[in-house]
């Protein structure tokens, strides 16, 4: 049974927490699981609207800057490979999101330029990677920074599918 002091203390804690809970609810992230799933669907479809969630000056992995830089990066790859992402884990809050992903790149046109994939690749080759991505949001809820550790190569470019 609560004594008077415990009852008053409990009431004060509840009253103090209520505005915080209300503010937390108002600060819901625009990058929730549904938004991220749409982002991945657009990315996998090679639809440039995947960058709609990005701030104009997004800082992307590998020193790539801006939406146009991201689109140019993928524009160099896409004539040669189809890249798809599978989400293995996702969580987010008002400040950003984290995802564990598996990426598969399937080469459908030979590419002799080693600067694109780190080596020449031939049609039929497949590379599978696993990694973790961190997305930081700006004040407008747009992705301002995408970072991650070097992905783990689960399957290097494999020519067995030629």
C-alpha cells in the first residue's frame, strides 16, 4: 500500500513524464519501416525517386556528396549490373535509422573498366555483400548522412554463372 509521500511522488513523476511522452510522439521519424521499405523498393527498381528521402546535400558513403552525386554513382554502375537490397533488420527514431542489409549485384553486361567495380566484371558474375548502414536525418526529416562500415563480401564476383 502506498503511503501519502509515495503517492505524491508517483503523481509528480507521471505528470512530469506526460509532456515528454507527448513530445516524443510528435517527433516520430519520417523514416519509419514503411518509408524505408518504399525506399528499398524504388532502389531495387532503379527508380531515381529513391533519392526523394535525401537532403539535397546528402553525404553518402565513399565521399559521394549530393543527390546528383549519388545518382551519378549509380548511373555508372547500372548499365552493367542489377543491384538489389534485402533488409534483414531495421530500426529508427526521430534522429535517424539503422539497417542491416544484404546486397546482390548481378552483372548482365561486361564491364572492362576496373574503376567501377574494383575489377573488370563479365556478364553472369554475381557478388553478394552484407553490411550495416546508418542514416542520420536533418531538421526536415531528410536523410543528410549515410554511413556504414565496409561491407562483408559473402560471395566475391563469381563467374560460375556464365
